[in-house]
C-alpha cells in the first residue's frame, strides 16, 4: 500500500506504528498536572526542591517542553532523575530512590482516582479507523508504562484498530533503542522496511531510522515546522495529512 504525506510517497507499506503521548493523545495538560503533583509531593517532604524539579521535567507554568524529560522520558527515567535531585540533599541513593518511587506511586494513584486519561487529538479515531479498514496493521509504541498504554487503548476503544500496544518496563529498554521498533514490527508480522513511524519527538525519529523503518513522520499539532522534527522524512500538523494513495 502507498501512503502519501505532503510531497512524499511511501510504497509497500504494511503497518504504521504510532507514538502515544503528543501524537495520538493530547496529553500535554495531563503531563503538566502529573509533573506538578510529583513536584508538590516531593517539596512537601524536602522543602525547596519542587521548582527545580519542574525545570528538570521541562515544565514552565502552562508550557511543556516537547523535548523535555516529562514529554519524552519514560516513567523510570523521570524517577531516576528525581532520585538524583533528592540525593543531592545528602540522602543515600537507596533512600532517595525509595522516596521518588513512593511519590510517583502516590501521584499516579491520585490521578487515576480522578480518571485522568488524556483525550485523543481531534480526528485521530477516524484516521485510525480508515487505516485499519484499508488493511494496514497498526500499533502504539510508547515510553509510557505498559499499563498506561493498555488503559489508553481500552478507554478510547481502540482495540479493534490497534493490533499491538507496547510500553516500557522499569529499567528495561526505552526510546530511542531501535530494538523496541524491531520488536513491535515482529509482533505485527511485518518487516521494518514496510512500516512507518509517526511520532512527536526526536527519540521516535532516531529509533525508527536506526531500525530501518520505511519512513518517519514527525507530528507537532499545529506547529509542523518545530525544530525538533527536522530529522523526520516529513512533518505534519495533524494526522489527516497522512493519506492513503488513490
């Protein structure tokens, strides 16, 4: 199957692999709230560290840095970064890691209790339906936890369209390791050179290119000229710019 994106054509495509947060999920608000909750909880235990943590997460008021730790890092990577800040206060590493783990669990519990699941960007559900009905195999490959990916698919009723959802495990492989893309292709039963990657971060682009993907589509909703997408084969402002060839 041929997929068109602006002036580009990608031939013999059998699958499209999507990042989740910032690509399908309009998650900026959720990620900001999660980062702010984590920072407040830690600041309550260790006064004065909260603002520094927000900067580390890539949060400034209502702005989420699209290439910052919170936007592209896995939960485990964020947790280790927080533990490192705690350790700077003179605490031992195991104690620092334990505090970070407890705070992350408390923040997760709070947001889960309030049914915080990011909405789909406008038009994503319909576009996924179109691709699936055309016979393309679809997957989600995210730096979120496996539970986060599974919950997202279930909440938005995407199981009919998404054949495989891949998250990351604590201490396991994370983006931009190309093995994640290769494993996802294997689960879909397609060769990497027959699969497109759609993502909003440099880690998505680097991972897919190193894995030999057929093409990499950068997406930054409303701002396709974003500098962090410059290495993608093409950059789009919304998902419906990715089209099936007539």
